[in-house]
């Protein structure tokens, strides 16, 4: 007798629960601010979700011709504003559906309306992403830096040549070479071919400049620029340099660690440069007699180099101690150095 009322009450509770759930607002995938807002982009263009790109483009062209602000002539001012909004909505729908990746994200949003944060992330990531490939931007930046490098090196090199042309030592040597090669022979010219003194002087200066440029070997930051030294070429040749260094290091270990061979002059100079912590350009700028002195002192041996370095430091200290300028500087630092304010009486 009591089983039927219990069953009726259970059915009644289930019915109330279903009615309560059905009265809750349904989860919608149409979010304001994303894609077409609360409108479905497919419905805006009047196509189905299975429509091809050609059908979407055809529907967009038809609607654009109809609602374009330059062609649509509304009767009321309110209709003009509505047509403009409609045209923007049509353009947004087409921009969303014409791209395969954007359309895939939009379809995923329609199928998974509960993933709010994922939809916002996918939309703004695509919208704010750079339109140009980042690799192209990096390549253009590297090319610009390389061009600036080369122009700067050419400018420094020309400044060095202009200075060396004015140095009497190099200028006299260049003139002697030019006379030996017959480049400065002043033959008497007559008639229309006769040149003025200024033209002859300009030619001589050009000859001297060319000789200095070809004969002298400038080292360091003012050396002759080379395309192989710019950043772009260095990055392009990096795999080659790396493989060559690995091969050189393996050969070094095999020769001097495994086979115990004696160092040659080139290897000794390399060890000296490494002990002194100098770059290749800095070491190449040293005079040949200086390098020969390093070889005579056997500075490729670490102990010999440390003794040489301490000896040089002691010599420098002794030189500074006897230098009159350093004496005056130390006297000034002791009596009226930084931190003291003195006045002179008138």
C-alpha cells in the first residue's frame, strides 16, 4: 500500500529536478567580443558549416555588394547606421571563415562552448600575432647590422689611410716606391694636354695613397674590411668554423697529448697568445721582433709566462715609482686629494 505513494513521490522529485535544470540558462558558445559576437558567422553569410571556401567567398561578395556603404542607399538615417554595422559583421564573418586555422578554432568554439578561456586565448593569440614571419624579421635585422658593420669598418679604414698619408715616414717610402716604378715621372707636357700644378699634385697624392693602401698592413680595429668578417657571413659560416675547430682540436690532442710530439713555432705562438689572453687580431698587431722575444723566453710554458708577467709588473711599478708625474700625483693625493676642499687667500 505504501510502495505506490513512495514511487509517486520519487517521480515527482525527479520531475521537479528536470524542470529546474531545464530552467537554467544554457551554455552558449557565442561570446561577445569574439569573432561575430552573439551571431553565428555561418548564419551571417547564409551558408552551412559544410560550405566550401568558394561558397563562402561567393556568399560574401553577394552580401558585400548589397550592404557596402558606397552602394547601399537607405531611406532612413537609422538604416544607414544599421547597414554599416551589418557590413562590418559580414566582413568579420568572412575574415573568420576564409582562413582554415581561424575557421577550425571557430568550429571548435561552437562544439565546445564551455571552454571560455581557451576560446579567448585562441582568438587573441591569432589576432595579436605578428603578420610577418619572425624569421624574416631576424634575417632583415642581421642584414642591417652587417651593413652597418661593413660601412663602419670602411670608414675606420679610410680614416687610418688618410692619417698614414700625412705621416712623413710612410709618405717618403711611398714616394720612393712610386719613383722606382716610374709613377711620378714628370714629363714636360705641351699644348692642350698640359696639366696644371693642382692636377699633377692631385695625381701624386692619389698615387701615394694607393701605394700606402697596398703596401701597408694595418692591424686591429683599423684593418682593411672584409666581407667574411661581418655578422651575416660569420653566422652562415659558423657550421664550417665549428667543424674545422673540432677537427683541429682532435688533431691537437692526438699529436701533442697522445703522441707527445714537440711543439712547432705556430703551436708555440698559439700557446703564448692563449697565456696572454689576447685575440688573434691583437696578437697579429704585435711586431715580429716582439713575437721572437716571446719565443726566446719560451713563454708557451705556463711557468715561464707567469715569471715573465711578474717581472713585467715589477718593472712597471719601479718605472711608476721613479716617474716625476707619478710622484707629483701621489704628493697631490696625499696632501690635497679627493674629498678635501681648500681655499686660497687673496
